[in-house]
C-alpha cells in the first residue's frame, strides 16, 4: 500500500509531505495507481520549482518521496506554493477514493508553530 502523510502547520499550510510504499495494484510497469501517485506528486514538486522558484528539500528512493517546503517564504510566493500543493492533495484524494485498497492518505496538523 502507498502511504501518504501530509503535514500542515498550525495555520494550515502544507509544510511536508511524504509518500512511501508500493500500491501492488498491478505488475511493475503496469501499476496505474503507482503511476498516478508518482505523476501527481513529482509534477507538483516540479511545478513548485518551475513556477515559484522555490526549491523544496527532497529525499527520494525506491518507494519514497519526502518533500519539505522551506520556511519563511514571502507571502505571495507561499500562496502560490500552497495552491500547487493543495492541487496535488486534491488529485491524490481522488486517486484514494477510487483505489482505497492501495493508497491511504493521512493529514497531520502541528500543535505548535
């Protein structure tokens, strides 16, 4: 199962997301759940960088993508980053609705900032 954790700040902004695991929906190379999650998440990271100039801190490997957004961005830049990340979250939730046996999303919110 693909497990996704989206961490929000106290103010509700997405600060970190982590995706780990494998969907096991189909054989390697034919797994549409894995391909969808990969396309949405990597596309969001690429869009953040290309459209806002922000370079997220990334950790990636087999079945892992962890993305952390730098703190203290200018408000106008932060708003653009958040819009892109919220779009990613909507797309991932749509995949989860259809393939709930293969993907689970958890949202966490910081208690203190």
